[in-house]
C-alpha cells in the first residue's frame, strides 16, 4: 500500500496520501473509535457487511456507484457492496475464499496419497502426519480473525448454510437459531483439532505473520488460510505446495465452500472526498497490479491489466468452488460487527477451555439476535 500511495503521488502531486495501517483483529475495531471521535479517514478499509452498509445509509460512507471502479467490479460482487437504501458503499479488494494450503513433501513422507473429502478423513490425515513426526496444521489462536475466516466460516457453511437456504435474511431479522448442536459443533471442531495435538506448540500466541512463517519454514504441514495470501504461501518455499477444499462436511454430505468479496475500500464523507475518490480509482486501476504482484489473488474486476498475475492454482480453485450449487460467505460478511468481535473472544475462550462449545453457541446466538433487535428491525 505504501508503494501504491507513492505511485499515486507521482501522478497526482496535488494530493498527499498519509497511509495508516490497521491494528487489532478486524477492520470494524479500527473504524469504530474513529467514528466515535469524529476523526474519520478519507478512505478506509471496510468489509462488505451490514455494519458498513449501515454506515453508508447514515451518510458516513460515500456512494461510489458513479466511479469507474464500481462499473468495472464483477456484477456478482456488487450486491455485497449495496446497502438497504441502495447506496454503493465500497469496492472489493478481491474475490475471497479460504482453503487449505499443504506441504506436498510432508504428505508424501507421511504416506498420504489421497486428499481428505470429509472431516473424518481430515482427522485421519492429521493423525498420519502426527505419527510421521509432523505438526499437522497451523492454528492462529493469537489472531482469531483467521480462525473466523477458516474453521468457523467453513463450519458455518457446512453446519448452518447447508441446512438453511434463507440464512442471510434470518440473521438480519434475528430469526436464525444459532443456539443449536450444529453451531456448537463448529466450536467443537476447532477445539478438537487442538485437543488432539494436531496444532503447533504455543498456538494461542500465534499471530497472522507468525502463522505464515511456520508454514513457509516447514514447521507445519497445513495452513487453513485465505486466497489473499496465495503469493506468500505458494512461492519461495523449498517444497511444493498444493491446495484443497477444507473438508468440514460430514461423510456422505457434499462440502459447502466459502467464497465472496474480500475486504475492500470505501470513501468517507469528509472534506477530502473528491481526492479520496481519485485515490480509490487508482487503487482499483493502475495500483491494483502493484497489490496483485504480491498477493496473486483473483481480481474483482471485469477488465484487468493483461500483465496482472493471478496464481493458476488459486484461479483453478476459485473457478471450481464458484460452480458449487451451494456456497457460503466469509464470516465477516455474515455476522453483525459486534458479533464478529464477540466471536473472536468466544473462539479463544473455547480453546482456553473457559467455556464449552455449547455455551459458545448460546452466547453467539444471543449476540446475533441482540444486534438484529437493536439495528435491523
């Protein structure tokens, strides 16, 4: 992003960009104090969820529907970025999906010849890796955002979305029951992987960057991560890396994959809105190729620079899961913003065994229903 800002500055010497990097576990955690203090940035990272949509309807985020970036964005993504009052509040940063990256050399040494196609088979693979002396999978206990993007999102996809086609509306109006054995099972699976010793030592302190390093240094066999990190995971390793759909489905059930809009950018209603919109157009235009060189994700645009790089493995994976008859969205576009923060703590509390998976499901249900009652009825 610093390089994008520098290139923009060369072409727009009348505009100075002050890049500030986010801290915390979610973009919502970064936005809320800025709004409360009246210290809005001119352009901000946002998720395609109900919270950002409400900010647009409140007049905090600008409508970017007239920009070239909006017109060029893939049509299936536009619904994610349109509020109830039809405000176009942001531009996607990519097509987001989560998947499992795996060390092919470790799999071969452990005698694994077939990739798992359901959760029971996944546990068998983990056991074979552990018996061969490898740490099966990396868990980001210190950065629960990735637990949310990974095992929670896939658990929600296969335990909730697969059973309830009208789940989006029911979350919004507070009628979706999350205090169920199926939702408790989402948390139970996250805990089970840790309890069986299939994760790295000190996993509750592992942050985002440390988790990636563990995989690249050959200290774990698998990483449950996002397509946005493909450039990091698939290059510069002394071993071959493969990818597969996280098999969070039960035996005999077809897996429900997770795919949707990645975190993107919005323009705030500030005195610098015109300049910020110009910068947004650059990020989604010439600047996007700079971003893409590192990430190699799937661009969210109809027309892209012919030199833009997308990793073939990620392109194939995304094309494959996008054809599934049932898919789910990433957790940050599923849950209300306060429930996202609540979920982070619940997953950590389950892993620390402060609460049970069933208690976590009950508390998540209470949070989602309370948000619906307060904001969306």
